[in-house]
C-alpha cells in the first residue's frame, strides 16, 4: 500500500472538502455572491455537493487504504484535484478573492493536488500489487463500458464546448453557465471516467464495488441539490432537463443495486 503520509494527507483532503462543502451546500444563496467566481445559488450548492462527495470518498478511501481495492477512487480524486486546479489557473483573471471562502476553495484544491503528487510518487516507487481474484461479471463490465462512454462524452464536452453550443444555454442544466463553471463541471465528469477506465481491464469486482461505494455520496448529494432547486427546471420548455435528473438517478439506482447484491468491496466487511 502507499505510505502513511499519503494516507493522512488523504484524511486532510477529506476534512478540507467537508468544511468547504458544508458551507457551500447549506448556505448556497449567501455564498454565491462571494464565491471564487461568478456562480448562482444552485451552482454553489452543486459544487458543495461535489466537495461533500469528495470528503466521503477521501475519508473512506483513507480508512480502507488497500490499494488493490481503492485505487479507482484515488485516481478519481487525484485527477479531480489536478484538473480543477488547472482550470483555476486557466481562468485566474475571473477569480474573486475578496472573501475567505474563495481562499478555502483554493486551499482545498492545493491539498488535493499535494495528495495527488505524493500519491503518484508513492505508486511509482512502491508499485503496490493488484488483486489476482477473478470474479468480475459480464454485467458489471458492460456497465463500466457504458459509464465510460456516456459520462466520458459529458466530461470531454464540458472541457471543450463553448457558451452558445448545444446544451449550454439552460437546455439541460437549468441555468446558463459561465465558461469557468462549464469547465469545472466537465472536469468532475472526466475525472470520474479516469477513475473508471482501469476497471475495464480488472478481473476482480472488488475495486468496482469500492468505487461505487466511494462515489455514491457524490451522486446522492448532487441529486439532493437538484431537488432543492427543482423550481428552476422548466420541463415543458426544456424537456432535456429531465436528463440531468435521469443521469444521476440511473447512476445512483444502479450503484445501489450492485452494492446490495455484491457488497461494498471492503475485504474487512
């Protein structure tokens, strides 16, 4: 497994995201005007959902800390931190740093990037082994491929599209995003896919089940944020807005199905 320094840094990432996410998620309307860049209350609550989901993921990854089982979650977390940091650098002229919440966001990303860099160095140095168990089912493998294709498309689109392109004008997400926010959303989806890609070649179902358990809070909390702002969705005028809910519901229900049927992949359970 990776070193204890990586483990405790992952716990710190969890703590940072828990504090940041709680503020953004529970006080979205108050925080939106003073956040790190121009966002609405719904966007703020959703970003808070990402952070709370990351806090859950990082905490349980550090608690379980068995590379052969948790590596997809760590790869997601590392990728997320580095991509979001790059986006902040790209849009640094749009940053609003007049309030401590903006600095807290930057601090959380900084700790996330440090955990990623140290984790990658540890992995290159230690090369922790993967499991040799063969119990991956065809159904799980098909789900992995479907997830990569669908969410991967969203991630790449969010990282490359421009305002005015299809689905950027409130067609799916009910508010028009700035390019900064669009890129941040794209980074989230793309990071989830990067964590999933190695599972296409896995023989053991445990890493997939761990990833499902580690990422389930992201799905649930972001869905709660959407329900809280349901009033913004006009399904008659923008029927594809239902796809925003549908994507999270499908991912959540499927994850719960696999976790109930096969467990969470924790060898201690």
